[in-house]
C-alpha cells in the first residue's frame, strides 16, 4: 500500500514532463478503431499519419499519403473547405 497522498504524486501545475507517455502503438490502434477520419500533418502540411477511416475515405494506402502534401492529396478546392483558419 502506498502511504502518500495522491496530490504529492501529481506533477506541478504546467509540468507535464513527468507524466507517462502512451505507447505509440496503442495510440495508433485506438485511432484506427474510431470511425472519425484522423490525419496528422507536419508543419509543411505533409501527412505523417492517417487512420484507417481516412485512408478508406480517400481510397489510398498509407504509402499513398505519408510524406505527401495535403493539397496534393485532396486538391486545392477540397483543402480550402477543410483547412483550419
């Protein structure tokens, strides 16, 4: 049994570095199991990840989008509709 209050085990406000990080395989498995389309892009708007729903929607494989620019995959018109301000 742990004889410490839970508050002393929590990171200080704003310090998230001591929190355990989820396993990337687990995160990918969760993202691939949800019906929402999920894409992760780098700063140059290149795909670094696309979940199963996104790949099925686009009709491509992971190798068909990873490293490609989102405008090249979606087209300029579709990109303008979905881009964040």
